[in-house]
C-alpha cells in the first residue's frame, strides 16, 4: 500500500512539472517568434541611405 501511494505521488509530481515545462517552453518559443517578427519588420534594419542609391545609379 505504501508503494502505491509513493507511485501516485511520483506520477503527480512528474505530471505537474511536465505542465510547467511545457508552459515555459511555449513562452520561450513565443518570445523567440516575436523577436524574429520584430527584426523582420524593423525598418532600420533594411533602410538604405539615399546617398548610397545615388552613387550606385551614377
């Protein structure tokens, strides 16, 4: 009987930690995707100064 209680406790513990790990991983992935989206839509990362464009034309 003690073995069954211990097994139930271990199962509950791993189940709870698994839920926490899934939530943490989901948040990290969401932040990574948000950061990538911000970098992709950032205008300053892709701006070409007009002087460079004029030099390439001439």
